[in-house]
């Protein structure tokens, strides 16, 4: 039981790191490739001297960069939840402790997103 908790904690920390990497590195990179004009305008506005415009642009950038990780999390958690509920033999057969590897992965992904957000 203690080993399962240690592995779950390590998986949560890894998940949090992956979500942060997605937010801080991957999303800005993909945004510059997919919508370069709009994203570059937000970047330029975030560096303006007018604090009101810069703050609004920084908020827009933060919101923009958090949309893709949020969407990806919803898709991953939905698929993991469906798998655990209907297809995971280990979880269906183990009615005493109600746990499985897929269930632990789903919990680690959810905890990682919660800690990142």
C-alpha cells in the first residue's frame, strides 16, 4: 500500500511537470506556427509601456496557453474514465480494493493537472 502511494505521488509529480511543459513550451511554439499573426500581436502588446494594455495582453496569453492543456486533459481523462468503467478487467474483477493500474494513471493525470492549474 505504501509503495502504491509512493508511485502515485511520483506519477502526480511527473504529470504536473508534463502539463507545465505543455503550457510553457509546447503551446506557445504551436501557437506561433498555427496562428502567428494573432499570437505575435498578443506578445507585442504584452511588452507595451501602457500597463493596462500590457496586463490585458498577458492575461490573454495566459488564457490562450492554458486552453490546449485543458482540452488535452479533458480528452485524456474522458478516455481513461471510459476505459476504467467499462473495459478494465483488473478493476471490474477486484471488487474488494477497487483499484487498478489504469485507475492509478487516471488519478495521477488528474492530480497533476490540479497541481499545475
